[in-house]
């Protein structure tokens, strides 16, 4: 698959309850907002369009993504979790006429452009490709064709896990470093 046939989605509407009162994605990590690392990793990849799923009430996230040319998908119910964001993204992508989407998380700062490009170059005999590290499945992931339709009907609380239990999945290795995410202030400080 070429990136020109795929829309990028950065999921950035989580409530980050384990992070306390501070906006985790806007927290300073190595000199810039945490979510900026995901934005920067995707920058060199020539996606057809770039979208960010953000909470409707997040002014700072709105300003950051808008300033970098992202189209915004406002999540009015971020409490529904990652599954709700994925459903919203898939619905938007199909309505806009895109046939595939690459999903990244805003709290995985060690994903590199090379990781995204390698995922896109994975054999697309399947309609979903997901990264994995030490037998754990995780984003970035690509959904196309039937997988996009399935995403629109997933249970919000369970997310997309069920979509990767079928045999119609390609898996792409991700390094232990790239697979790290940041959920707490302690992890942010440890990795800074």
C-alpha cells in the first residue's frame, strides 16, 4: 500500500486519567509536547490526508493539530475510550472517501517514520496490519476495506482487539523502544 492511498489518524482524545490533572499529550517531553513526537514521525510520510481525533473541549490540542495542517475529528464522548475514537475515525474516513487509514497513538513518542513506512510496505494480502512487540499487538495499525466497516460497529469499551483475532491480519514487528507509551508522570520523567 502507498501512503497516498491512506489517511493518517492520530488518536488524541483520551482522558489520560492515570496522568493526573495535566494534559498528558501537551506535557513537555524532550523539549516539545508529547503528541508532537507522533506528529513529527508521520510528517515525512506522504499520507493522502491527516486527521486527529481530539476531545471537543481541548483548546490546546485543537491549536496544535490545526497549526500543522491536520483536519480535526471532534470526539464529543471521549469517555467511551479508544474504541469510540476508532469508530468515529473509521466513520469519518469512509464518509470522506478514503479506503484505508493508518492509526497512531499520541502517547507513543518513540515511533519513527521508518516504522510507519515499513508498516505501509507490509504485504497487504490482509485488510488489517498491526504492529507487535513481544507478542503484544499495538498501534500503529492499518485498516482497509472490510476492516474499516468492522471498526464502525465495534464496542467502544473493548476497542479494536476483536478485529485482530481473525486470520485476516498481517503483523509487523516493532522494537521495544518504539513500542513504549507514556501513561503516567513517572514514566514521562523516567523517559525524558
